[in-house]
C-alpha cells in the first residue's frame, strides 16, 4: 500500500489516515485540532489534501478518501483549531489562537 512505502518519511497521523481512507479518524483528528495544512518532509510535499486525491485500484478506498477530502476541504476553509492544552481545548482560529 502507499502508506507502507512512506513510513518513516515524517508524515503526520492525519496524512496516514487520509491515505488509508479512515474517515472517522480524520474527523476526530480535525475535531481535536490536527493541522491539515502541514507538508510531509519526504521530498514529495504530500499534504492531507493531496493524499486524499490519490487514485487506487481499490474502489472502496477511493470513496472513503473522497469523504476524507470533504472533511479536509472544510477544515481548510474554516481554519479552525483547538488549543493543545487538554485542560483548555478552546476553539479558535489559527491567526488568533494563543497557547494556554
């Protein structure tokens, strides 16, 4: 699988979830403030968005990636994060969010 080839290339957990079509995991990671705008450090410049758009030979995976793509696009549009302090967790926008 694609994910197996990229292990160790410093991809984020949400990148792996997107590449494998784990819709519920992607949704939960976004709810907890996962960065959907980060780029992998493997030289290919993968993002969660581009990993959702990879075409595979497994049609069921493509439909799940399409669902992940919708979540990623919405998160990019809203630009909303949550404070990383577990005691706080306040929602905010990237430009104004300050860590507690």
